C-alpha cells in the first residue's frame, strides 16, 4: 500500500501481520524497515516509522516514535568535516600572514673600509 506523510489508517483482520515501510524518493527506495505485529480482535495497533538520516541506511518501525536512524553518525561526520575545514582555513591563513610579512631586518656584519696604498716600483730605489 502507498501511504502519505502523517497518520495513515489501514483496516486489517485480526491476527499476525508483517508490516514493511520504506522511503521512495526520486525513483529510489531506501530506509527499509519490517515489523511483525499481532493485531487482537477489535483492537487498534499504532506503529511509528522513522526514515533514515541518509540514503543507504535502514529506517525504524516500532510501537514508539524514534529518532532518525543513523543521525548520530551523520552528525559526527558533519562535525569532522567542519573541523577539517576550520583546520585548512587556519593553515591557509597562517601561510598568508607569514608570506605577507616584510622580512625582518637582520643584523649584517659591519663593513670595514679597506684602504689600499700603492707603491710605485720605482719609489725608494735610487
């Protein structure tokens, strides 16, 4: 049966039933979840389906509402991605600051004047 988002009611005979739910989006099916349910005579059984946090993960089908399957992993991976981006930006900023800095004046050795005297080969000889 195809259902819609929100509350869906289905009339079934009393007994044991296998209930399956999944997400269909843009021609893809994912988030499969199955649950075996016993329905007593004249009773109503309420089930909750929670789709996965990402494609390729299982959904959750149960008697109580649940968080998105895999949401902790998705949050952790997003946190790691943000940390890596911050580290890269800091590294690039450090390189830019270092390259943009004017060279520091270094102490150069003092220049010693050189005096040259020339003597004529003929001077001093008589």
